[in-house]
């Protein structure tokens, strides 16, 4: 005989404003099988949970329905409470009368009636629920970090220093990411390379870190604690074990005029190259698109000069498989193509450049060894205009969000420019100055007050060339005047975008992403480094535009989540998994083909003499994620999902239709 | 033609390439043929083939009692060959688990229609043969004419049309029994804990049954028309099947029965599908 307790939560005013919670409880008390029904202001609070626990003990409840918020929010809370009172947690269910009722309805009568329906449905389900017991699976204590920028470097180091093994995968020939390209960093102006490169070296030499550069994620299978990852090590054409990084090959390579990606096209590189001198590993790679051996089949200079015979033109991509227990995604960002804004003349006028290019001009290791010289004629520009929000906060052509870092780096640019060109003048066109952060606003004020940057609150409408000058037409909305600057150089603060391959990567990992392909955190406030896929965490700008301090903080957060996960040897998994009825399964393999997790196996049924009689589908319970696809696709209904079986769903539907 | 067929069947049995011939024999009337299962080559003359040999004999190869007879060689018209291919695709028969005695008939049902024997084929050979000889005959405008007429009706009228058709259904399940694709050990309609589909012949249950039957054929129906022919109440089931075939063709560019080694179209998905519903 079922003795079910119904607990109706007001969620403060969130539910009670639209739903008559007392009436829901009173009505529910009369449902068949309900032994107890109450309402309370905050069911998730300590006294609220005690109401449930006491009732379970005193009224010997056989099941619990909590009518409150989304189970995504508090199902674990209430199931834990039920378990503490001695009830199997899977006999506790939630009726979502907040997201599904009070938040989406206005009419109190209608909402109350709907809330009652929801409770009736869940009472019927709980009457048919069976106790389920957690599945224990071992954890592979090794983490994968995807992306070797500052986010990935920090996460990898933190995990490795915590005593666990890490595999760091970077698609470029060197780790370092965008931070390696930066000149100096706000708000303290320490040199980016000086603070980054020691960490890069630490990564390379750390005994707990395996580094795969020039490698990409090919395939990810499995689940928390037990992922299997295929990594494509792209053909480097240079044997890393033999190469000493002497650089002779790069010196002798005849292809010397390839625009350098690292220098954002402001410098050149050879076909066999390392992206920058401080690269880790400090060993080159052959760019097969430009190397004469690959384009014309002859040259071989590098192989001839290499003293260790490290050059291998026959090198092939290699797929390595690694088993890991957790994954940190730290794939970073890219900047928007500035030529989207034709009126700014990017691509047409060589002295209209992007912020990233300006970083390279400022950098001591850059193409001008840190002198600010404009690309067209190498002259030192005396008037430089900085345009903010190129693409950001632009619903029409760009992206609606704020790229977050541009206000700060533009102030930094204006400041560094003034430090290098004392008689120069910086002009900044901005929409709003967003400088929230420790010492950030002070930093911007310094650019304006001490380094004399002229800040105009307004947009630039047009940039064109006249008599060797870049005529910048804009408006200062504070004075209401139109502004014209006859500039020598223009720097565009282009929007921060997600990586081009963010979407396919997210699909490989089965994690969600937003409409701009930024990867989505599990909860914007309370679970900012987790994804909705257990065991996969986020760090850095792959989740949203972020500056270095935030990135490093998030990377540390992700690392601590990984270390937390690795602190136990086994993982408890929710036992909501599929089960095959072997009597009726005809082995048509629709489930086998449809399962996105590879959890369905082919099993042979044998008779008493051990002879194979027939095949049936079998669910590997440590791989099954309980998504229910097999359940839905089976034509003979031979697959059931524990916790959501046919009897339970039928009871729910029945409760709704036989009111 | 029949002599060729019998000679080949006899040879197969005697050489041991198959242990049972599943073919057609003389029926109780002139215009009826009935399945025969021949394991002894002395009985080979029982075999006939004429424009009344409608049945899709592939229904028998998945049944346990017939499986016991060993490797079959089955007399198969084009649709029946397609059925064999889908059965192989769904792992109900092995690619090399049967032989096909491929036959064609100019027009089934027309007494003077000419019949042809195309030779003995394995499943992969049958697939090649069909691609050459039968694929152009799939989903032709004539075959889709009735479907399109029905599709032109406004939704309400269409619903009323099918409701009226299904009202006659007596739930004899002859459509299911005649269908080579309905090989489940337990049909969903017979699952009774809980009973998702009502089994009594009333309009709601009839509608549900007929829709489920058609849906379960999505991407699998070989368009043999046996369901409609078996239906004692003359419900136009082929139109329903073809409407789904048409959908599958337009959505996935897929015609069933031409890919024994591939994956069933409705059981697969691609992460790079151009439709964004999947993401």
C-alpha cells in the first residue's frame, strides 16, 4: 500500500504568487495513495528538508513528491534528504510547479489547477517507482586539457601540481596562445612574455604533464571518469626527439616571405618555422602548404643542413588514443575580421590595423622590435586613432555582446604608445568605458590624465586616405560636435569571437554552446566552470570573452574541480540506465546504431549446452547515459529506461487523462 | 521459364547450396498460388510461377520454424529481393545466408503477363541487379499519384479520410503477418504491461495501430504492397506507406532496399547534419 508524502513549496513568492499552494496540498492529500501533504515557504531550506525527513520517518512514507522548482535545480537536494531519512532516493520525485507553472502563467485559478495536475502525475509516477541503486564506476585519474593558451597552461599546471597526470593538447606548433603575442598586460604593464614563458617551460618539463603540440582532438567517447580520446598528432615533418632546436634549417629555408601568423601578418617566416623564438617546444614544424618539397617536390635544404637528421618529409599524421577521467576545455578565442567594416578601410589602407597587430608593434620581440612604426612606410606615427567596439555591441553587423577586454587594452595601447612616442597623440573613440575590475578604472584614468589620451564618446563613421593622412570622421556625443582627426595610423579594437572550430569540438564532446558558439557553463552563477556534461570543465575565453586574470582564475577553478573528482577512486553514477528485455529483443540493432554513447553491445544467448541460440542487445551500464534513445527507437518496446519505465510513464499519462 | 526455375532450384538443392527452396506452388484455385517449402528435389515439380504469385516469401525466412530448415533459396520478385536486402541490413539474415531465385513478372495479376527468370543471386548481387534494373521504377509519378491526391486534401479532411478508412479495420493484423518487415518476436500491440495500444476494434485504437504500423516501416518499407493485398477490409495501406517513402526520399535521399551493408536510415544520425534540429 503506497503511503506517499506531497510537499508543496512556495519558493518564497516565486510559486505562491501565482499558485494557491495550500489548496494544492489540500487537494493532493485526497489523491489515492497519498498519506501526507503539506505546503511550506522554502522546502529546500533546512527546516523545509526536515519536514520531509520527519514525515518519512513518522508517517512511514513509501514515496515523496516535492512540488517545487525544476529537478535540475533541487532534485539532488530532496533525494539526499529522502535518503537521509532512510528512503531510497529514487522514490522521491519533483513536480516542477515553478518553471512549468507559476513562472509561465498569470491566472491564479488556472495555475493552481495545473499545479494540482502536475502533482497528481508525479504521485502516480512515484506509486510505480522502484528503488534504484547507484552504479559505481572506477575513475581514470588522468586529465585532458584542450588548448595550450594561458587557460590551458594554468589548468594543466594546477592539476599536475596537485599530483595528477595531465595531457595537454595544443593545435598550434607551440603552446602560449594569444597571451604570447601580447606586449604588456593591463593593469600593471608587466611584460606578457616575461610572465608567461616561465610557465610554458614549466609545462614542458613537468613530470606529470604530457604535451601534444600540433595536435587536435579527433574523437571523444565515454563519460565522466572514463573518457577515451583520440588525438591526431599532425605530421610535423620534424622528429622532436632528434631535433635540438638549433635553428639552422630556418636560417637556410629559401621560402622566407610567408606572412607570419604569430606576427599577424606584420612579419614574415620561413616554411620550416617555429612561431616565435620562445616557443615551447622550441622546435620547428614544416608548413606543407608552402614548403617547396611539398609544393614542387624538390628543395630538401633543411634536410641537408640538419646536423641531427631530424627532418622527415614522409612524416604522417598519427592517431594516439588516451584514456582520461576528466576534460578541461580551454580553446580560447579569435578576433573578428576587421574587413567586415568596409568604411574603416581595413585591408585597403595598410596603416589601419587591428589591436592584435598593434600588440605586435609594441612588443619587444615583434617585427619592429618594439618601436611603434606604421606598416606602410615604417614611419613613427604622430597621431593614432583607436576605435573601440568594432563588431562588439553591434546587433546589425557584429555581435550584440561586449567583448570585455577592449576598453582595457585600448587604454593600455594609448598609454604604451605615449610611452614610446612622447610627442605623439592618441585619440580613442568609445561607446562606454567598461573598466570594472581591481585597479582597472584607475588604469584608464591614468591613460587619460597622465598620458593625455583624447577620449571621444562616439562612433567613427568613416576612414579614408587623403594626402598621406588617414582622415577619421567621427562624432563626440558629449559635446555634440563632429570630430575629424588627420591620423597617421588607426587601430581597430575588433570583437572577440569564439574559435572557428568551437562548434564541431563541442559536438565531439557533447557539450552545449550558445548562439555565438561560446561553450556554455552548467549554471551562470553557481557552476561557472562545469559544463552540462559531467566530467568536462571550461576555462578561459572559450566560454565567453575574458581577460587574463579572469581566465587564470577560471582555469584554477576548473583544475580544482578535476582534482576534487580525482580525490576518490570510484564514482557513483545515477542508475538511470536502459535495460533490454532479452525475451523479446530481435537483434535488429536499431538501438545499437542509434546509441550516441556506444553503450549497446551485441550479446549472444546460449542454451544449456552452451550453443549459441541467438543474439540480443545488451546495455553496458557503465557507459549508458540514460538518454533513452534506444528506448524510443525500439520497435517492439524491448528496451526500458530504469526510473522512466513504461509503467511509470503510462501511469503519468493516465493520471493526466483520467482526472 | 518455369522449367529454368525448377532446374536451377533442383541443382541448388542437389549441390547443397541451400537446404530448402521457398517458392510458390499451385493454390486451391487457378488464380491463387501458395507457398511451398521443398527440401527434397523429387518434389521440385510442385514449383510454379505465374502472375498470381503475389506473396512476399521473405516473411518466412525470419520465422523460427522455417529457420530450422536451414539455408533457404527463395523465389523472389523485385520487392521481395529488396526485402531480403533490408533484412540483411537489419541483421535478420546474413549476407551469405540465403540465395535468391530472382524472377520478374510483366504485370502481377494479369493472367497473360509474361514471366522471366533472372538467375540465382546472392544478396549483394541482387542489390547490384536491382540498382540497374529496378531503381528507376521507384516512387514514380504513377505510384505517387494517389498519395499526392490525399496530400492535397486540407489537414482536417485528410484526417477524416483516414479515420473513415481505419474505422473498418477489424484488427486481424493480416497486414502485419503478410509484411516481411514485421519480424518482431513480440509486436508492440501485444505488449500489455502497460497496454500502449488498445487491441479492440474501435476508432481510437485502430487509428493508433495503423499509424504505428506505418511509422515502423519508415525507411524500411519495400513497397511490395502485401499489407494492402492481405487486408480483408480494403484499407489503402500502400498509400500510407508510400507517403512515408516519399518523406524519407525527400528528407534523406534514401530508398530502402538498396544498401544491405549500410545502416538503417532511421537509426542513424550525423553530427554534421545540415538540419539544425539535431544540434
